[in-house]
C-alpha cells in the first residue's frame, strides 16, 4: 500500500506569530497520513522550557490526564485501536500518591481512524489538556482536519436565543475589575529551593567536621601549612588553596550525575518513583546507620590514600595540595559517606533536577568542610579554643546513625506509596519515627550503649540537651499522630494526610463549608453579609492540594476561611456532564463556538472570560455585589496569603461603611 503523507496545518511560529513563551507554552500542529484501512491523525506540540503536559494515560487519581474528543466518531468514522503516544516521562507525586506520566519539550499523539461515511472530507478533533510549570493551565485545542488535503471548510454557526442567554449569564458585571489587571501574585520558589539545598549541604558538611574522621585532622593540617611552608604568608595561601580544592573535589563528585541527566533527565528522579530502587536505598541507609552505631566501619581501600599521600609529597606545589585534599576525602569516607548518601536522598525529595540539586548540596558540603582549614590558617590562635577530641565525637556518629535510620524509612514509605502496598500508612510511619527518636533519647541519657562506646560515664550537659530535644521531637510526632497539632514543618516526609488508616472523605477542602456553584455561593454571601473567596481549582491540580494542605491549614489562615469568607470552589477539570437543560453553545469574541457539556468546561470558560486566566490555583476576593477587593493570587506562601486575605476583609469593611 502506498503511503501518502499530507501536511495540512503546521502552525509555524514564524508564519502565525505563535512563538513559544510562558504566555504561550505549547505550539500545536497536525498531520494526516493515508493508510490501508483509513487515515492516521498525528498531533504534535512543541512545549516551552520547564513546562510539561500530562499524558492520556497518566495514573488514575493523579493530575488530570489529556483527553481527545473525536467529534463524529461512531457515526462518520471509527477509531482503530487506542491513541498512541510518543516519548513520555514518569515521576512520583506525593500529593496524589501516584506515579504520573507526562510530556516535556515535545508531545506526540497518533490515532488511526476508519471511515464509516465515505462522503466526509474533514473531521474535527478537540484536545483537552493541562500544561504545567509552577501552576497548571487548563487548555483545549480544536483541530479541523481535511482528509483530502483540500481547504478546510469552516461551518458558520449562530447561537440560538437560549444559548445566547446562557452565554451572557456567564459574564459577570465586575466592579473595580482594574484591580485584577494589577497582576496576580505568584511565588517563585527556585531561589528558595537553591538556598535550602545549599544550606542542607552546608549543615551536612558541618556535622561531618564533628566526626572522629575529620575533626582531629583540623589542627594537624593547619599546623602543617603554617609551620612547614617557609613563612606565614605562604602557609596561609597553601591552606586557602587546600580549602578551595576540598570544595572543588566535592563539586566534581556531583558531575557524573549530570552525565546521567544528559542521557535521560528523569533517570535520577526514578529514585523517587521506582519501588525497588526505594527498597534498595532503604537497605543502604540502614547499612549506613549501623556503621555509625559502631558495628562495622565503611572504608575505601587504604592503598588509595597511601598512593595519593605519596603523590602529594612527590609532586608538591598546587598539585600536591590537590592530592592532599583528595586524600582527606578518602580517609574521611567512613564518616562522610553516609552523610553524602543522606544528601543524595534529600535532593531526590526536592523539586527540580536531582543532578543540579546534588551539585548545589555537594558544594555547600565541601564549603563547610573547607572553611575551618582556611579560617584557622588565617587565625591560628583560634586553634587553642577547639575542644579536644574524645567520646563526644562517637556520640555525634550515633546521632547521625539514628537520623540515617529515620531517612531509611522515608524511602521504604516511598516504595509503599508507589507500590500501593497499603502497609506504611501515615500513622505507621509516624509511629516508627516516634520509636526511633525515643531510642535516640534513651541512648543520649545513657540508658543503653553501642559496641564502640568507651567506658560508661555520666552524660554531659550537651548530650542531655540533645536527648531532651530528641524526646521533645518524639512528643511532637505523637501530637501530630493524634491530630492535636499539624506537622507542617515536616510536610513531604510523612505520607500525606489522606493516606491514613482511617480514610477521610470530604466534599470540601479541610472540611470547610464551600459552594460548588457560583450563583449559590453569591446568594449565601449576600445572606450572611460576608465577602467571597472564589477558588478556581481542579481535582487533579497538584499546587491546589499543596495550597490547601500547607497554607489553608495554617492556624492563621484556616479561621479566616471558616469564619470570615464564603468559599466558592469551582473545579475546572470536572468531567461530569451538566444536565441537558444546562448544556449550551458558547461563542468567543473571535467568533468560535464551543459547546459547554461538562461542569469543568463551564467553570473553565467562566474563569477565562471574567478573569482572563486559565491557570489553577487562582484565587479572587469579591464582595457579594461582585466588587473586586484585591488583586488575584495563585501559588503563594502563608504570610503572603494571610496579608492578602486581611487586606480583602479590610476593603470589604470599608465598602460597607
């Protein structure tokens, strides 16, 4: 069979001006290929950097999947098999407890059709999809496809009186609408994430300094540079160079992960999505923990350190100092290795590229290790203030061991979530952490000991203080387990609230009273004389759930939502069909007519025409008389959201006077 490829409507940015940008993150085109049994329809999208589109087959219960509506299928033509997709990526999403599938950079769909009516010359296909970055935007793309390669015939349609009336009913007479045009507030988290990861790495490096593998080397190394370099100035330069090389070495250790990323940028993220990799990391972290407990030592081959030491003495100069720094990295591995393993585990839990996150963390780790060598070389008298090596360093290692053990169960919890085992529910996970931190407290109070502990002595003040902190943290977990307090600072570590032994079902977020029909909510606001919080959300909106779990649940926010506002939550991805009497044709200003059949289509269109926005979450404050009280906000932090709500209340009270 001869295959004829007909390129029909490629939407080239250079021709039509649809250049990719954050305002237009997906540029679509389509082709049709004649095949033996009919035609193959091909749909392609170029996706702007950092944006992604969900697959048709992303996991049920997660974000909203893409969906095709083949208009006329079953009467004019039939679908031959399922829709095929191009290359997709997968990532575990803790908010929904599923592994989600998505496209990035390019999206490709293929659907074969066979004609039932040989007279048809064109078909219409509608794609409903969600494109996301920091927020998700619900969109639809209409493809009118000529099967013969001829010109597409656009049918002129007019609205009947009923549809025209219902179209006009969607349009609000907003007062003070200019406040919306001041721009919505959106929180950018990239820089925050950078400093968090850098600080995490720096903290890990600082802790490594206090271990018996590193701490005793500080005065020895500084003394070597200051006393054996001929003069103090040269010694300081050598020590500074030594510190620089330590940072460089740990930076270089992260580079191989970028090579993995260049092959497949999601290869490292599979750590958070693959069941057996999570189980493997659980075992590794338990192995690390018991090495810190003193049951065995993790060491690299002694020959490596000996060869590098000889090389540093033989070469001398800057290269010799580099080999000295590399020797430090090897001989201290038994203490730094498990900490670096914990750093790798933590970066897989953070947003963004795992390789980039790891580089940031490793650089912070290296800087924390290097600083003492440089500072004590500059100020050698400070060496006298250093505490002496002793049993306290063993205590540091044991504390790290318990932390490694806690992290291990985080990976096992990930495996349980992805695998849908239903074993490590939130209560079970928190119970294990409670036991771990209670055992840590008992160890610090001297109730029991480990093999490498020295002669039993009375616990020091610092050890007792750390024990009290561990005990207090265990009590804090107990309060969270019994729902007396919310474990917000630990968000992302325990399983989500809904992954519970006692399943929780609620029609509204956090058990709040809400309205899911705009007109009903406005009527209630007028009756109660309260302002409106209009919440454009989605069942499959990740950031909507994050806002609800982390911001709305805050003690400063929740009472205002409960007592001071009428909440109207409109779900723009709700695929339930409207009653036939409420379905209608909607005409855009461009003249295009769209049939409103579902609840989501209605509220998505409602959001677009009144607020010129299609992303979620999207929050608007209104008076019962539809006066805009503040600018719109999207995904923001708790303090910003609190100020925004308070300002809206103040504006409403002023309008009442």
